[in-house]
């Protein structure tokens, strides 16, 4: 990323700080590197589609709407956490079981 940042004349500085968890808004790093990051949401959504595991599926847009920020961190209300847990835990176990 640093090489690309030089090629783009420093336009990637903010992105690099976010990825390195050096940005003052910690929740931005959590969006790209956590148990509920956007890559994982995309992965679960795509893989559940291609494997046919659709039970309990919650779309990524709905999950994003569940997120709030408290004291600089991503949080979800307890009732939303239960919904996420019901969706997220079985999906990862089923998908892991399908891996070679």
C-alpha cells in the first residue's frame, strides 16, 4: 500500500491509517478488520448463496443498519446481537463444514 500511496501522491494516507488502526475513529478499522467486518459480510452472503445455505440469512444492508458507534467502537444493541449471533454462528459452522 505504501508503494501505491507514493504513486497516488499520498491520496491513500487515510486508508493506510484505517488499515493500520492508527485513525482516530477506531470504528473505521473495525469495519475492515473485525469479526463483523465488511469483507466477512460479503463472504458470508456470497458463500451462503452459492452453497444454498439461506436459512436465517440477514442481508448485509440490514446488518449495517444494526451497527451503532459508542465510545469510538462499533456496537449493536443486545436484541440485535442475538439476531446476529443466530445468523453468524450457524453460517460460519456450516460453511466451514463445506470446506475441503
